[in-house]
C-alpha cells in the first residue's frame, strides 16, 4: 500500500519505535485496521490498554495521532505497529471503506494539535 516499506518507516520513526512496533504487530496486538479513502488509517493496538491510532498517509505520513502518552512530536511504536499491519499481506487485518467523514475528522484533529503546540510555545 502506498509503496510503504519498513525502510520508509526509518524516515519518521526512531529505531526503538520500529523495533517495538514490529514486535507489537508480530505478537498480534493490532486489530480493527481500517483504511478510508485510500489514505486514512485507523487501528487499535493493545498493550497495557487499548491505544487508538489515526494516520493520514499519502506517499508519506501527513499527520498522525495515538492515544498513548508518548504521542508528542514522536512517532510511537503503536503507530508503527499499525503501519506494519497495513504493509502485511494478510488482508484479514485491513478493512477498506469510503467514508469522507474521517478526512474531515483528521483535518480538525491536525489543526487542534497544531494550535495546542503553538499555545505551549
């Protein structure tokens, strides 16, 4: 999907996030992966609790969000695990839909995160 490869992950995620994200994926902790409009990815990743992931991916990560505490300016292992699920050839992980509501939701979320960043600085 989108020419996404493990090597491309290195351009936006740290080595530790990639290592632990791949382990999360390999251990079956990723579920309910949905792709909307061929660019919005939603998934749940289970660890100490359920983490919700939203990623806008269009030839690269445009914006992303995770409900974990690590979600600041870093790309966490949960997001990496979700992308490994998308890269997987196991299509049972991924449900593709055409729902334009997610595009609007992610734009609002991105603007909110941007506003909060400038508010802190």
